[in-house]
C-alpha cells in the first residue's frame, strides 16, 4: 500500500513538473521584451572607408542580377521615381502610365524618370507577359529574387543599388507604391529653379534628406497570428526607431548612398521600411523629415473628387495609399479641368 502511494505521488510530481515546464515555455514565448534575448547586433557603418561595389551582392545574396535591365540615367535626370509593384499588378501599372506617370509629364526630355520594380516569378507564362509588357513600355526593372511580401527588403535595396550605381548624378530618388497618386506636375514645380517659396524641397536641405510621413514608436508585433510578427531573435526592442511607411519616400542622392552601403554591410531584416528607413537611417545618423503636411488624406481626397477644386489648392505631393483606379483617374482629371500647365 505504501509503495502504491509513493508511486502515485511520484507520477503526480512528474505531471506537475511537466505542466510547470509548459507554463514557463508559454511565458518565454509570449512575454514582451524577454531579458534573456541578446539584442540584434548593430553593424558599424564607416562611410569614409574604401568600398568596392560587388554587382552580384544584394544584402546577403551573392548571386544577384537584373533579369530585366534599364539603361543608366541621362545627365538631365534630376529625380528618379521607382514604383514598387507586384508582377500581377498589370492594371495598376497601366493606370499610372495613363495618369501621373504618363508621357505628357514624364517624357524623354523630362527631368523625371520612372520605372516599376518587380521580382522574379516562377511561371514561364507570367515571365513572358512581363517581357511583352516591357517591350511595349520599356519601364520595368526586375531582380532575380522571388517576388513576395517578405522579399520587399531585396526590392527596396535593389532600388538603392540601381540609383547608386546608375543614377547617382540625379538629386532625388522617389520610392512609391503602385496604389498611390504622386503629384508629378507639382514635383516638377518643386524641381524648377528657382524653387517656389512654398516648396517643401526648398525648406529642406538638398543633402541628408529623408522625407516621408514619419512613423514614431511603432510597437513590435510578437503575435504568431500577425503577418508582421517579428521574433525576439530578429529584433529584441519593444519599439522600432522612427521610420518611413513605404507608400512614399523621398531620398537625396547622398542618403541613398549611405543607406545602400549600410544595407550591404548588414544582416537581412524582413520588414523593408523598418530596416531601410528605420534601423539603417538610425545607424547612419540620418534624420527623417516629416512629409505629412504634403500628403493628401482620404478625407481630403473625397472632398476634391466630390466638389472639384481650384488649381492653387492642389499643393499636395502624394496621396495616401490604397487608392482605387477610379480615384486616381478622377484626381488626374482635375488637372485637365483646370488646364494646369506642366
């Protein structure tokens, strides 16, 4: 009898120990900012050090290449617009070509240049469609990494790489998503000399410029159910440093260089906006300038489309993201109505 009681107590003790271990594991996995995690190692970026450009390196990729290429920028190019686009977003690219990215604004003699950034596809038929699209329009730049959400970091750094190696004489890189409206006539006004007195680009320095609708104190998401989950091993802090939401970012050429060199000397991080404009800009001592006053909000957009507007009211530089084709077309028509010259 005594032996049975002893065995029962031992079994109960083992079960309790097992449950306690499970409980501790759950605390470890879900407790924010576990002190046992070693913070992400920061790479010191020495910009004055000699640097040898390896055309086949893109962060941790050592076999990088362009599948669809672009010729270098012309000497008169002052701003390069790079549009992040998914291979299947053919309709979105078509809308941009008909509106704010049309030849009426971005011609061969224009100081603006535009093309769309895409990654590789695993389907031969899709690749043939992309090649046909490029043959017709000549505005695609494709890298050999697989196109996908968590490869956006490669796409973002590919933009920096191409600008740094083939368009560095330009003053400005504009990186946007394919679901926004970039006010290219207004951008041309900002690029004219002398600058308009109310130009945001006149109010900011031509160097050390990183301009966007800044995000502050965004909390790191740890939930396994979230698309944006980041583990403690990837990033240990509770909050990200200030960074740029990716729908529209403006970089001066020197900032492109500094961010690109920092990316080439850093480990891969899957959230491209946080990585490039947050972590790398902090390491490179780059200050973000807030673009928010020049971003057209959804409420302002609805007001413009429902009421119309005078041309002198269209001083925004970019819209908020997730615009429909109908909204982009409607906003573009306001320029035709007002006979805006560009």
